[in-house]
C-alpha cells in the first residue's frame, strides 16, 4: 500500500485574451474546474500504474465530488479529512492566447490537516507500506516522524523546495525525487554550490550525503539520473513533442514508486515512468494528462 500525504486542489482555469492587468475586469471566454495539486496528481499516477493507494490529506466540506472522483480512480479516501471551517486548497489560473499563465494559490485545507488525522492514518499502515509525501501539505516533519516510528518506507518529493527540507532526517528515508532546481536548492541549503547543468555532480553530491537512498533526479527533456548505493543509471527522455509539461514530474513520481513497490527493477521502473511522463507532456492539463497503464505499456511496446 502507498499512503500518499499530499495536496488536493480545485484548479479553476480561465481562458483569457490576455492576463488581467491591475484594476482591470476581464471576461473569460472559457472556464473549467479540475482536480489538481501535486498530491492528488501523484495518487492518480500511482493508482493508474497499478498500485494500491490511500490518500492522506484534507479538503473542504463543499467538495464531495473530489471524494467521488478519487474513489472512481480506485484511490482510498478513508484518510482524506473533510473540514467544515476551511475550503479546499484551490487555484485561480488564467491562461492567455500565448499559453502564458498566472496562478493564485490558496492552500486552504491542505495546510490544516489535523494531526490526529495523520496519526490515525499512519497507525492503520503496516510496516513495509510506503509513505509518499510532497511539500504542499500539513506537517511534513511530523508525518515523517510518525512513518519512521511505524517502520514504513518513505518516498519524498520535496516540491516546492524550501530550506527547511534540508533539516528533515532525509538520511533515514528510502527514496528521494528531485528535479534539477530542487536538487540545486537542497544542495545549497546543505552548503554545496553546484551549477544547474552539472547533473552528474548534483547526483554524486546527493549520493554522498544520502548513501542509503534511492535518488531520482529528473531532468525534464534531458531525461533522468538515478543512484542507489554504487549503482548509477541514466535514461534519456523519449523524443516527443511536448505541449504542456504540467504534471510531468508528478506522473514520473507516481509511476516510478508504483513500479518499485510492485518489485520492478530500477531500470524497468525508470523506463515505465519516463514513458508515462512522455505521454503526459504531449497532453494539455494536469490530472487529466496522466496516462493509464495500458497506454504506457502500448507506448513502450510501439
Ligand atoms: P518536474 O515537472 O518536477 O519539473 P521534470 O521537468 O524533470 O519534472 O520532468 C519529469 C520527467 O518527465 C522527466 O524525467 C522526463 O522523463 C519527462 N519529461 C519532461 N519533459 C519532457 C519532454 N519535453 N519530453 C519528454 N519527456 C519529458
């Protein structure tokens, strides 16, 4: 089982002729409301990859449709709290004719997950289950502490990155996913300066700091690098025409962790996750662009 402690957002996406200017009132020509948030995206990706997933977090009471949507994707929602006094995390996203965007984010319920709720969820987990977490939600340090005490395996995708991440007991977790900006910021917080294009050095420095972890460094169109003890792997990205890279990292994390949890070797997990995110970047949208497992298998076989 993967217990994913993560954000759930309601994304309100407005198509506009140009991004609204100070003092201006602008009519939008098209509006959609969709599920978003790194947490929900990663739960969907892991579930679509075939893993059993329970989502930990919180939403506002007005958004029961989110529970139904996660349920229909096979994701457990027993540990997704419904809060009466605070709305769901949500965004207001403007997208203009040039595909530029601007985003207002209200973290809402994501930042108000009750601690007793977290404790109940981790108590229900079994040693050997995975805790997956990002950094858009509640008390990350507390949930890691609880998971360590329960001897869960821990996978962390510290996005968005902030300096406090370097103060977490990362040497005691099992898997760390970072993109190059996150790797650079984490290393800087640890006192190591590294150029953003020096991928090998980034990985080597992280591996020296955290020798017991599986380290996954995603590099956008440049693919991915991986370290696990002495093992080093690198994989180029699939050559595809990227239309919208939103949720590429989330798709990668969910698919890679699901594959490893199901016993796939690192090479195979990297191939599967790279293919899933290559499909994702060819589609517009966030959660809607995360592919199903059979599409990914067909893409690899083609
Ligand atoms: P994030 O979204 O967290 O910044 P990345 O941009 O590193 O993550 O992308 C994650 C993965 O998605 C990459 O390792 C790669 O496999 C895939 N990917 C991203 N951009 C492209 C692209 N332009 N073409 C093909 N695959 C891509």
